C-alpha cells in the first residue's frame, strides 16, 4: 500500500522508499526510513501535501503527493 492511500488517523510502518537518491536522502533527513512508524495526520485538499507524524520522535512532516506515491507502507491494525 502507498502512503498516499492512508486515511486520516491511520498508522503504518514504512516498507520501502522507491524514489530516487535525492528523495531517499531527503526522507532520511526527515527521519522517514524503512521501519519507521508513522501516522497520517491530515491530507490537504485539492491535491495538497500530506501531514505525517513520525510516532517515534513526534516530528510532523509535510510530504508532497508525488513523494508519498513512492513510499510503500504496511498499515497497522486499529486497536
């Protein structure tokens, strides 16, 4: 499943970053890498960016939809 497909409030674990070298370096700088637990906070309307929270550090990151489409995640089950 792609990060772009998560709904507001969903949590997931990053499986892979399928973008280019610069995209991977940028995500690594944000702390988003394979194994990172994230939560979809909000998706901006009209194809705007996604607000994602790193559940380990609590950092919130805006990710463009183009980048989000290249990030594969595994959703966690709701409790």
